[in-house]
């Protein structure tokens, strides 16, 4: 064989070996990426399987939370503020006191807090009746949280007649979100 033929064959073999080495490196790099992606997918799949298998437990716990929280919050909806204002009126009239004025404002849910209704009311009546109203307000469910109270005496202080007073209240009432009202998941 001619020297040039041997050199050409050697060069071809050397280029073939270099191509095989490059192919092996590319194969190794791609196989490593595939293996990492498969491990990541398997771990995520295992987590999802765990969540799916815990589904009934989650549903049971969610229903327990709904049952615990629902009595403490007012039902939502478009008429929630009117219903709460009506409840407050009924509490006041059942105590024998008089509602002088009331205002209602709705605050939407923000920063992980439930939406709420803010009520401001001015009530007059005899001290005993006002005390009865305040006691009833504390035990009323769903809750009407008292944020501020202003108490003043009305009229003259005469020993024989009963004392009258005026209470100005700022109340807050949480409104159930759709998640709490929804009975089905």
C-alpha cells in the first residue's frame, strides 16, 4: 500500500474515532438530562399520587372546617348587608330600645381576610334595656363584632325615674365566602 493511502485510511479512522467519541459524549449528556428529568417527574408524580390518595381525608377535614366556621360568619350574597342590618334592628327592638340611626358599608375580602360588613348604629333607651341589648349582642350568632362603643347619658338625672342612655356602636360582621357556603367541593 501506498503511503498516501495508509495516511488517508489512518485519517479516516482517526476522524471516525473522534466522531464516535463526540457521539458518546453527546449521548452521555443527553442521557443525563433525560435521567434528571425522569427523576423530577417521578418525584412530582409521587407527590400528586399522595395528594390524590389524601383526597377523601382532605374533603372530610374541609367539611369539618365548614361546620365549625359557618355558624360564626354571616351568609354572603347581594343582600348580606341588608340582612345584617335587619338582624341588628330586631335585636334592638327585642330589647325594648330604639334605633335612632344606622349605616352599613361592605368591605371586600383582601389580604387573606373574609369580606365583612361594617355597621354603625345609634341606640337610645333605658339603661336596663340597653344593658340587655348589649348582653344579647355578645351572645348573638353569627357574630357581630363590636369595634367601638360610645355610651352617653340622656336626659336629667332624677332619682325617681329611670335613667336613659344613648349608645353608638361600630360593629363588624364577617361574610362567608363562596368556598364556605359551597357544600360540594
